[in-house]
């Protein structure tokens, strides 16, 4: 059974930075593409960043240049470095390979 544990969220001022981590167990980590998704109140969950099994990364335009997705295969962990955070980045953030989901981690950007 796949288990995903996201961490690293919190309250940060606009312009600040956070690094999210997602520890994965019960999965052959390296064979999947992994994504960071977010869901803001009243909105649908959206994929904001993805890293393929060969390491190719893609981002939605709203976070491109500010967010960086990476992975550590030895640690079965996916990261999301978030810089220049904006209030509109406020959401619960999840990592997933598209099938399994963790509990998410709350990111709140507010002065």
C-alpha cells in the first residue's frame, strides 16, 4: 500500500519561501512521474509541478520561475521549493503519482 506524507507547509508572508517534502513508501518510487497538486478553498485541485521518471520537469504558468520540483530517489522523497510566494498560492498542497494521495500540507501566504 502506497503511503504519502507531505510536510513543510505553514504561514509565510508574501515574497517568502517554503520547501515542501513528500515522503513516499510502499511504491517503486523511481518508475513513476510525481506531481505536486494544490487545492484552494472552493476551487478544483490543480497540478502545479511535475517531474517525470527521467527527471523532466514541467510547471503551470502561474508558478513557473518561482517553484522548483525535485526528487531524491535514494530517499523516496519529492520536494517543492517555493519562492516569491503570493497570497494566491494559499492552498493545501499534495504530492501524487496520480493515484495515491496523502493528507496534504497547508500553505498560507498572508501578511
